[in-house]
């Protein structure tokens, strides 16, 4: 009788496990599979909200900027992506006095989300984009769809792709900090504040991949729109530059244009976006940029003018570069200091 019960119990266990495996199969996905969860449709959905007139141009310290921050926070909460600060608190507050007179005495906040690494969680890859813009002028909303609504929603999609990997038991080995900075348009304030008040020691920050304007086409590139400008990739780390080149050649095949990486570039773009505050601290960086266009800092920078399929391709490049940096055996270093 005891033997019969044991055999029955084993049979029942095997039967139950077989039924469970049949209903919840193990999902095996590659880095490219995760990248392909980033879609033009999803980017468009988010951008039409972030760059809507209701956001009032997202000027730092003003109501529209705060509404955008709330939208980002709610997205990360809905996705189950944690905060590096404390549960349900995704804001790194920046006091009004930090901005001087630039915000008319109003405070603001960076928005942060965090995906903890599975093997080297103390090593941090920072993915950044500024979510502020220049507000309204003469009754017109300056929506900032490309600048930098495009980078803002790209971060959202990349975070979601990494979180999908986590859910599948295939999360990044190093940690990913999603950093939506405020105050870029008035002086790179949000990234400056973060590097002066980091949530994780700067010595543990592996690199910063900064996305600022990736949704449009430079008029000079109209005949070859399959491109992205890269700035700073080889300034501090040859390793990071080589990884970037390798990932692009293997998976994406955009033209990586280094025109604005020239030390003598009169535009000085290397010094004009948030990666620079990381580079000043000897942290390797890449700045992803589509170049300027006729609607740069004008009311015509609206979401209907965005090249969403191209933007998705550019976002996948950034994601796959972050994936490689997060999962490679050796940490990227500033090997050109």
C-alpha cells in the first residue's frame, strides 16, 4: 500500500510538472529579440503624449515639466521597474536655488529608474536624456518632440526591453540607471546636479550613453538618412568606441558619422549636452544625435515630423550597445586618460 502511494505521488508530481511546463514554457530570447521589442509604434504613442500641447513645452520648474515627470514616474511604476531611491519615489529633487534665476524660483527634479545587475550590481551604466524643453513663447507651445522628447521616449522603451529580459531571467549583469534629467536647456543643470549628488558613486559608473535628438534627419543627410552622429565615443575610452562600432556592424548597420566629434567642430556639441558632466568626471560617454534641422528650438518641433522607424533603429543601436557593455566580461574603462 505504501509503495502504491509513493508511485501515485511521483506520477502525480510528474503529471503536474508536465502540465505546468506546457502552460508556462521557458522563453529564450537573444539581445536582438529584446531590442526588437522597441517599436516605432510604441515610441510614437509615448512621444505624442510627452510632446503634446498639454505639456506646455516642459520648461524646467513649470507645470508642464512636472506633468512630464509624473508621466515618466507612472510608466516605470506600471512596468514594475524599481526606483534607486526608495519604493515609488522616482524623483531626485533639485532645489530652486540650484538653478539661480533660470526657473523663476521654482524647483525641479530628475526622474530615475533602476534595473539591478545580476552579477556586478555595483557597476552602473547610465542611460540619460533630458525631458525638459523651452516652454512657451508668445502664446505658442514649443513642443520639443525631437529635442528631446525623442531621447525621453527612447529611454522608456530601452528600460522596458531590459525589464523584459529581467522577467525572463536574463537581466543585465551590470546595473542600468535610467536618468531623465531636467534643466538641460537652461545650462545642463540636471546632469550637473546628478554628478555632484550621485545616487551611486561616480567611480562605479561604467559609462554614460546620452540620447539627445534622434528623431529627425539633418538636411545634409537627406540623401542618406540611415545614419546617426556619435560624439565623444573615443574621447576617454577606446574600448567603448570599439564596442560601439562592433555592435553597430553586427546588428544595425547605421552610418556612424563622427563629423561633430572633431575637436575643431565650431558647434562644440561635445560640450552642449548632458554627457559632458559625466565626461568631466572621466566617465566614458557616447552622445547620440541626429543633428539640427529647421525646427530646432522652434515651435515646429512637433511629433508629426518625427521619423519613427528610423528613430526605432537608432534606439535599438543604443540599447544593444548598453546590453554589450552591461554583459561583457570585463568592465569598460577610461583607457585614454
